[in-house]
């Protein structure tokens, strides 16, 4: 049984080494809040005192131990069936509650309890407010993630059709529906109050894992510019329009980034819109050592960025995936890897997913589970903190550092494609008023923007035929605020994108010669750079230059989601010019839910057509659930994803591979 908080405090005086030898859990003491108000710079400079104090605590806690969190700890579990606000798998396992209680906006739609399917909005809003109150009453810190519905199709968050982000931004067809959803979030968060009436602070984590392609807000389904603006819009709507002042805002891309800060920041909304730099990663059966190595590398990068930007670093979502209980010391091996790195050990909290019960995976072991002894050791380690270890979380006296004016171009977003002859330019200036706001195209004459009823400086931009024919334009906006000129800009793609024939994945001709537009079309794994190559191609104006860097990881990959019927095709073909190294490539196709791979060398440097018969594709080696599966016509009718991997097989850690004309073919044929 874990010792009481009083016993833990007593053992702190003996030192961590003595306590560890005695097998006793200790808490790492954190200095008491200073009497002089601590200046706090956060997204909301009108945040409640408790919200500012929470941020100050998280900053003060950094490097002193990692807070453990669990999603839906009080509402789902293996050790109880009826939630009562006290029953908890974590408590059943180690005698204490998690330090972080995670909830999700799915409660608002009745898709997760205590929300009720078919319940009224008011009932489910009250249910989410109650969850937050219960987490607070158990001594923890509350976080809220958001699995948002597809506002275009009515499907769920996994429905990636409809270019949803573009449709929910200002001016989009589903903008009002998105606002209505945020209204419910605002009511639930503002309604979560303590008995004395003060609002309970919540860490809000919308649009998580956006660098993956599995959510409609993810890579390949929106551009970086659109993602950045929908994140900013969400913050400004909740904070400024709805008056929600008990939120901290978290940004959390997914693994793996190969320790590359550029990949992490590709969709970063900016320091004025983010308080917590998060990171999600699951051990997807790659084996403990490769996963831990990549995890530590990425978390160290996140901590470094957080330190540079005065933010809080967090391991916002983690868990064992793949085959359950592959490693009986999974928790302590994970913790040991984090503690061994001087930067990764500084993440402020680490939160795992929900125990939904039944036949589902247990992310937190419960009594009788094979991982319980290891989780108990994880709990006893002085570097982990649970609810009973939290002291002075909301006690710090703080003062808010006032935020200066910020201006950003809301629509059109960077690398957005505009097909109409007219579009609306919208600019947001906050919190100050601007004396003059203008826009110009390709450095031309400045045209005035007027403040509209929705709080934007806006005007209609008429795009003439000659400009549309060029394929792109640079839009620049300027605002004069308090004697200072603020500037923002975007490259806007003009006209319809060329349509590819059936079976084609890419011919690299539809990006208006723009490397960033090319990169936006793919998901990215680990470190690489994509550019359009006018020199190395099979035909047309461009091929793909795929520059890899294995210094941070043993492989890299680019991919895109598909919804294709390839049952009439027999092979995948592409033009390939290798770099002469002993490294290798692999194409992966997900068909009927099964990942199939075809591997090829990179030794040929002449530029050749590579034909990959579907009959020679094999199930991915990490997918042990489908041994012997065949990529036949029935499965080819359900193709949902394509990925092009490059992996290390020799001494070369950097190189460039050229690719063009990726397509499914019925038989080998000449290039078009």
C-alpha cells in the first residue's frame, strides 16, 4: 500500500536514495508559492486567478517530477460499472487518484458517459461540468480533449471527407455549426464551478494529433494555414466572444518527429495562442527500444522548445498499443527512459487513455492485471506524482502580463486554393483597435479593409483572369496599431487544381511549382524535406525530390489518405531515381484495413520505371494480426492510404531520392 502524504513528506528529508532503498515512495518537494505576485504570461491575460496559479504551478513543477494522468478515470473502468465520482481504476490499483483527470467533448454529444445518447444539450453540458467538478474534488487537474464531429457530413472525427476545416472557418458553409459546438464547450467549462462559485481551471486540447491523417483536422485533409487559423479562431471565440477565462490551451502533434523542431512547428498556431506544448505517442508494437529512443528524442525537443518560448511541456497522451503486455515492466522502462534524459525528464505531466472496460485494453492496470506490479512500482517512484502529491496547485499569487496587439490573416489562409473570381479577405486585430488596415496583392496598391459586424477587417478581393492564370498570388495585409505596423501574408493558389486520372496518386504537376503546397498534401513521419524537382522527373515540369535524414530516426515516411477502388488494376508503378546507397524504400498500401508493403532498393541512379505487382505485396511486418493476407481484387476495392517509406540499410544517413508518376496500372505501360 502507498504511504500517506504525511509519511512521504517525512521521507523527503532522508533523501531519494535512502527512500528508494527502503522501497518507499517519496514526493519531490516544490518550493512554496512566493508571496510576491508571480508574473504569468499566458494566452488569456484576463484568466481567473486560479487559472493563472495553475500555469505558475506547472512551470514551477517542471523538472521536479511528472504528474500522472488518466482519461475518464471516474467514468469508465474495469473495477466498477456505475460511476459515482469516487470509483477509479487508478485508485483501485495504487490507492490514489491520478494527478490529471482527462475528459472529452464527446460527452457533449452523448457519445461518452456521463453524457447520454439522445439527451438534451443542457443535460450533456451539465454532465461534462460535473466531470470537471469531480476531478477537482478528488484533488486533480482537469484536461479536456476534443473529438469533434464532422460538421460537413455528420459523421464522426474519423470521417475525413468534406475538407471540414475550410468549411468551419469564417465564411465557410458550416461556420455557424462550429460556433454552436463551441457554445456548448463554453457553457460546460464556465459551468464547472467550485462550491464557492469560482470557475475550475481546465487545460483545453483541441485538434490533437493533427500531423497524422486519421482525423478530419489532420494532415492531408487540411493545410497548415487552415489548421493554424481554426486553432486561433477557437481560442479567440472562446476567450473573446464567449468570455471563457478558465482555460489554458494545449497544442499536441503526434509521434514521430525524429526530434525535428521544424516538423513540430509546421502547424504551430503561435505563442499568443498556446500555453502548453504537448506531444502524443503510443508504443505501436515497434519494440520498446526503438519506441523509447524516438520518444525521448521528441520529448527532449518539445522541452527545449517550451523553454525557449516560456511554455509548459507535456506528454499529453501515451500508452501501450499493439499486443497487450508485451513487456511486464512497460511502465518502469518508460519512466526510466524519461528520467535518464536531462530534457525529457522535465515534461510536466504524462496522461494515458481511458479504461473503457469489457474486452478493451487497460491503459491503467487494475487488480489482477499482469502489469499491476510494474504500475505500482511506477507509482512509488519519486519522479511520478499522483493526486495526493499535489500541493499548492492553485495557491500562487500571480499577476497577468498584458498581451500586446496581434494581427493575423483569417481568410484566405496560406496555400489555400481559391477557385472563384471573388473571395473575402478577413483580418483579425486583437485586443487593440487598428487605425488603418489594408491588403495588397503581389506588392501592388494597398486597398482598405473595413471593420465588419463580425469583428473582422474585411473586403472582397476580385481576382481577374490574368492573375488566376498565373496560378498563385501573394496576399499581404497590414494594420496600423498604436503607432506600430503589424504585417501578415499568405500565398494563395488560384484556379482549379488539375484532376488526376483514376488510379493516380501524384504526378507533382498540381502545386503551381510551390514546395510548401506540395508538403501540405502529405502526412509526414520523422525527418525529411520535400521539394519539386524540375531536373529529375519522368515527364512534365516536375518530379519529387525526397531528401531523407536518418540522424534522428532509422526511417522516414510520407503518406496521404485515399478512398479508391483499385480492383481493376494489377500493379503500382512509379518512376524512381535512387541515390546509390544501401538504404531501401517501401511502399505501403492500406487496403480493407490491412497494411501491405512492397520493398525496393535505392541503388539505381539512372531513373527507371518501377512496377510493383500487387500480388507481391506482403502484410506489413508489424501487423501480426493478418499473417498470410493477400492483396487481391476484393481488398483493392477498399484502398484507404498510401505511404512511401525510406529506411536505413547502410552507412548513409542523408540522401535524396527522386520520384514521379505514382499510379496504379492494369499492366506495365509507357509513361503518358
